[in-house]
C-alpha cells in the first residue's frame, strides 16, 4: 500500500474531518526541496478525499519571522533590517508588498501549478487578529512549567529570564526581551537594547512566540490533525518532541500525526538552504518538468527516504519513468515492486486520471524535436511525420504543449551542453574525404527507397558504412557533421525520421558530388 494511503487510513480512524497543515518561513530563496512538504501534504489530502474523508489543507506562511542575517543574495542595505519581521521589510525588487511576499510568491505560483489544494494563511495576520493571544497568555502565566518542559526535552539549560514571547520594539522595529514581572493581560512592558521602551499588547501584532511555542500554538488554533515536517524537527529533543508536550500540558491541545520527511539534495551539490540560495528554485523545477511528473518524483518514495534531485539528464529519466508508470496504470502488468509507483502516478494526478491513456511523446524525443523548430506549430509538424496527432483532444494538445514548454526551458537553463544542437547549413564538399562522399552517395540512394522510420533508417546508415569501407563510428560522425556541424548528436535514426526526407537526401547528395 502506498504510504499516503496508509497515513490517510490511520488519520480517518481518529478524525473524520481532518485538517492538514504545512508551511514555510520565506526568509530567502525557496528551492525545489521545499516543495516536498507541500506535495506530501497534498498527497495525504488527496488520499483522504479518495477514501471519502472531509479534509482541509492549509499552508501557513511564517511572515512574522525575523530576518536573522543579511544573506549573500541581498543588497548591503539589508544589513539595516536584520532582526525585523520579514513582513515589515521592503521588497528587494520593489514589486511586492514586502520581503516575505517577494520570496514566497514564486513558491505560491509553484503550488498553484502543482494544483496543491490548500488555503494560504499568513501568520502575521493571525497575530494581528489576536488568534495567538490565548496561547501567549498561557505561555507567560505558565512560564516556569514551559521552561521545565524545554529543559527536559532538549537537555539544555535555560536562563530564568527565558521568555516564550518577544515584543516588537516600536523604536527600532526589532524583537526584544520583555520585562516579565510587568505582565498583566493583555500587556507586557519591554526595554530594548536600542534604548527604546514601551508596552506590547499580546492581542495585537506587537510581538511573537518563539518557534518552540509558536508551532504547538498553531496546532491548538487550527486543531491540526496531521503535519509533514523536516527530519530535523523530528530528531530526539527536537521541536516536535517539545511541541507535543507544550500543546498537551500548556495549551490543552493535541499534537498532530507526524509525517517527517528527509531532505531533498541537489545532485552534485548536496543539501539546499534558503539562506544561501539554490541553483534550482521551486519554479525552476516546475518550468522544466510538467507538474504531474514533478509530483510523481516526490510521491514515488517514502517521505523518510532522501531524494537526489538531478536537474540535468535526470529530468529525462524521471519523465521516462513517469510515462512507464502511466502505461502500467492503464495497461496493467506491473510487478509487486511497481505497485506503489503506479499508485504514485494516480496520486500525482490528485486521483483524477484520464479515462484512457493519453498519447505519449517521450521527453527525449521532444528534446531533439524542440531544437529543430522555433515554435509549437513547427514541433507539431515535425512530430506529425512519425506520430499520429490528428485525433488529439484539446486537453491532449495542452499536455503536449506543456511538455514542449518544459523542454525548451530545460534546454535554455539546465541541460548539459552535449545534448544541445542546431541544424546547421551544412559543410562544403571539399571538407569531406572521398570515402565520406562515397558513403553519402550510397546512403542517399538507399534511403530513397527506405521506409522513413527510425529503425530502417538506422539499418541503412550502418549497412552503407560497411559497403563504403568505413567504420560505423566514422559514418555516424560524417552524418552529424553534415547535419549539425558536430561529430556527435541525438540518436540518428529518430533524428533523421523527424526531418523531411527530401531535404535530408538533398543535403547528402549536395556534398557527395
């Protein structure tokens, strides 16, 4: 049974109307690995819905979090904003409401493209609405008990002046320590190291809970049933362990069903971090891979297994695997080992699959075809030489268009140089040896009567090389030089089949004279 179905069944035994929570702190560039939490949450939501459950998925944006330091990708002037809430820091590009919105918007666009069915909630708005006030009040009144729990869970000593709540200084705009002995609901005084002082109202956006208190406070506010989160939070003594005790012993609530997940690593780079930036953002991943294929990448393995994301040739491998699982879903015949992957295909469509298998144009084939035309109509014309595209529905055409757009983006950004080519104007006859000219003349005559499909073309290419007295390798190199000005390139049979037969023969004969 697929891991999402296992979780869905477990949840529905405890809660008939479950709420799934996911979230992010948009303090920097959001990389492709951050998609795992949202996709995991959506997979569970889809599986619960498939079982008939009334389920809700929320996505919490921690917009009141402070900017902890000036990251390398930020201008020098952002040194002045360190310590301030990211919802109150100016947008780096000037096009968004604030710093948080700037960094999270591309990610929200990614979620929309992936069809993650979630409600977006900004935590700074929750503070402004007073939603956190009851938990802040309890945390301040039960502060000794909070300290005791945190010491027992983490094993770390906490100062007696530890505060679960940090007010915002009105003078410098940064979080500061409160004067704990002044607390009288709903106000607490503070004296900031900047020299400013004042009073914070916990029913307003005048401050925030520290992370180990804020997380369980969210569970209490929403009655969270299940939540995916990174393995660092799931470690012994981590924030889930402390949150579980805080929500139960301080807030009189329940901890959610935990779904810890391993990190996504970028092949050849390692773990990605928002604070340092990443070569591959969430939108990059979506732009180079159709949403359903990207969903499948994350859903095919258990969340507790690491994923090596390969933005190079791995993109083609993943698309090929997705297409194979699609065929197995519709045609059957999968092995026991493939059952979960086939189920992952279904969940990747949010359990809404086509009535019949869509036409499949392999990604690898499109990589060649896209480089032979500068528009979608041209791509369709080329594909029409080897594929039956006459009866495609509008939805199927859009699926193909999306794949073409993704391939183009991949070629422009992350594709290895050795897969890129352009059909050249050819070479002059004097640049070829006599044996190469002989080969091209023999091949032209043979191809004139050969079925214009990959396998017969490939056979002719090999046979005529032998007849001309040159090696197969030499024959291939000659053809690539004539066609794309290089000594290597795409699979030759399929490449030639995509081209107009008359133009190919004309080019070969023009240089064989």
